[in-house]
């Protein structure tokens, strides 16, 4: 039965947030980079031609008919304003990247560990005013003028969108404090900071939060648009244990929320990665005052069970489904979302994170039309959902007996380094030291699998292992291939420069006894396949953090098939947007989001094929 609409788009959105009745659920695909390709221009042209980029956004809104647009112009990877995020450098299509590649962040260290004391003394704004030129090579005056120009363009674009009947959702995008620090230090270094100097990090965060909040409020006032998009990712239970979340993310997030609500600004929490462990904490949020925007990794159906009647949930049509699925599959998933997450209100049908740049137009249309026409099942017939607390079972594993392995298992950087140096200086068998390191890494892996350790601990252990290996490798004789489990070629294929996940998995392959050939990032499919052939690798491991990489991974497999080199090889993929459907699309044998499980799958393959 067709839905009779009696609400305007903005009115509908506000009612959904407030957990009030709506004529239908708001439909809001977060379209930014996809607009250019759908409109028929390259990503590079969208960066160079401001007017064309804005027209692409307006055209998409009209063409697909969704309720509200996210931003008035693709030009702003983040919304303009003063010091709202880590001052990272964007790699831009047509400049540092290919003409139609997706822009990406050049993540590198922007301040040192020693600078935490300065941040604590100066705050976020004064610190960056003082250090911007040293960090970027550009003058603060030039940066300030650039920001003023960007802000002016944004206001003008907002006006043009309003004149064209395109409502805009977001007034500002602001990093959480964890995101701002992690991007400024890099994920690996920030994780080490949390482990080594937590008090310094916390003091700097306390001095930073007020500036970030005040900056965001000011931009909302400038834009006359009262929604603050809070960028959250690296404080989640995917990365860190709950003790870290409770100390370094939650109190500052609550401060953001309370401060924005006090200024009549809607806090829109963009919860990238898996927040399932943290969702129960969100019951503390003021009722009907904010949005939890889930990106496809967090279990949205479990989130509804926990937060239903308390917080509006938006999500979560997956990027992989929109880029490689069919309209029928998109329609079926949207109907499930409306039936289960939309039950009782407080729901918006959105994309899981940003709409992928390679979205199929027919899939986007299926999402929008289903959201606008499907009323959902009779809510009276739906059983009452149980409230389920998201928990991760924790079973402490016994630590290994050796001093080196025990220190590594406990993530003691300095102790491992000292013990390995003493072992090398004392002429100890380097293979015995290597075995100790592997035992320690196995202990870390067991704690990770049991739920005691998280991705943050895997990152730390990988760094400890690499530094220890640097000390003992000169003492190791040339390796006999017969001592290796086999060769693995690992990398990130064309279109993606992210390497953190790849690096962790590469380290775990080394720990397991593989000979690892890391081909790096943004690798052409032919070069990737050629390396597999060159070293006769039995394991092919490919990582992806953005959907355009799917086609590159598929091409690697196709090239191996053309060379008659596919048989007898195990191709495994992983990374944030990947799913089992992506595995099938690529033609891979295995898929895992868990680094340790992925390595175990490869070992099992070799055992079975041997």
C-alpha cells in the first residue's frame, strides 16, 4: 500500500530524531563523492570546478529523490571551519592521485609525543596556531585566508541549494578528541601513547575538547545550520578495550553531546567501525536528542534492541551491497531495516557510512524508492524485542613461561627490547629468541581471540615484534625455504593507500612462519599478480578499506586465471567494507575481518592441500 506523505523532509527528520510519529522514515543516503560520478564528471573535475561539483550534488538530489542532502558541495571533504579536525593532508584526484580516484588522507605524524605537554598548556587552537607552519610548510596567514574563503563558499553554496529546494542536513563536521589525536599522531603511535603515557594524553585531551566544541558551535552559527556531525571511529570496541573507551572517549563524547544540545545543535554521531561493545553506554544519552549513525559494521539490529525508544538510529545499507549487489538485494535489505529497526520509530534509512563512489545508480534508486514506498510490517504483530547487552566473553589465557615471550604477551615494549638485546649480546641462539617472540605473539593472539585484548593490543604487539626482529635478524642465517610454511604475497590493490590492517596481517603471517612478500599499497593488479607468479606464492592476501578496490582485487584473480596460476592458491581478502558477497564477487577463497582468523584459514588451507 502506498504511503500518504503529510510531512516536509526536515520536519520528518526532526520527528524521527525526537522519537515522534512520522508519515514514513526519512531516507537519507549520505552522498558526497558518489555525486560526481553519478553526474558524469571525474573526481578530479569535482575538486577543480567548484560550480560543477555543487551542480552534481543538486542533480543527484533531484534525480534520485531522497529527503535531504548531507552537504552543499563535494568540495568539502570535511565541512569548513577553524581547527575542527586533525590538520591532515588530503591526497587529491588529478594531483597526487589518478583523475577519477577517490580522495584519501595522507596520515602521518603531525606532532610528537613530547607535544602533549604543550597541548595541555595551550589548548587545541593555540597549539595549532603556533605549530601549523612547521607542520605544513605553509604560513598561518595563508591557512587562515584559505579557511575564510572556504567558509564564504560554503555559505554561498548553502544559499544556492536552498534556492533550488535542496535541504542540507549538516552544519559542521568535527572530530571527536580521540579521532583528532589519532589522526594527528597516526593510529599506531597514538595507540602506543595510550599505553605508555596515558596521563599526558588525557591532560592534553581535557585542554583540547573545549576548543573543538567551541569551534564547531561557531561554524554552525555561521552556517545557520544546527547539526554537528561528530566523526567517531578509533575509540570503538573494535580498536580498544572498554577501559580505554571509558577514560578517553566516553567522557569527552558526553561533553560534546551536552554542549551541543545546550546550544540547540543536534549531535549526529557518525559511528564508523564496530561499536557493538559500546552501544549499551549510549543509553546514557538524553532521550530523543541525538542520532547514532551506524556504518554497516556495528550490528544495527542489536543496537535497536538496546537503544530503541531512547536514541534515533540511522543506517545502514552497506557499501558493498550498493556497489556490487542487485536492486532486488538492496530492496530486501531496506525492507528488513524498516521492519526491524524502524519498528516503533526513531529510525532513518541511510547508507552505511558515505554512499560508495562506485554505487550502481539502480541500487541507489532501489534504496530510495523502497524507503519512500514501503510502510513496513504491522508493528502490532511484531514481538517485543529483548534488550541485549553487547558483551565480549573474556577468558584469561595462561602466559608463556619464557621471559621474552611473557614480556611480549604483557606488551612491555622496553622489557622485550632489553631482553632481546641481552640475548643477542650473550650469544644466545637467535632461533630460540625468535621462538620466544612467536610464543609471545601467540599469547597476544589468544588474548585477542578470547576478548581480553583488542585491535589496539594487536597493533602494539606487532610493533614490539618488528622492533625485536630488527635486533635478531642480522644474527639469523639465510633462511631455507623448506623451513617456511610457504610464500604469501600481501598488499592493498590499486585505488587504496591504507596500510594499517595490511601491516598487522603481514606481521602475523611472519609470526606463523610464512615468507612474506609485502607489495605495499595502491598496487596495480598486474604487478600484484606478477609478484605471485615470481615467488610462486600459495597464499594471496588482499586488503581493502574502500569499495573501488574491489574491482582491482577481482582483476588480480582474473589475471592469475589467465596465466593458469589460480589453481592451488588460496586467495583471501579482508578490510572494513568487505563481506562474503565481496569475496564471491572477487573470486577469492576466503574472507575475514579478524587478522588472526585470516592467517589461521591460510594455514588450514596449506594443511589440507599438503
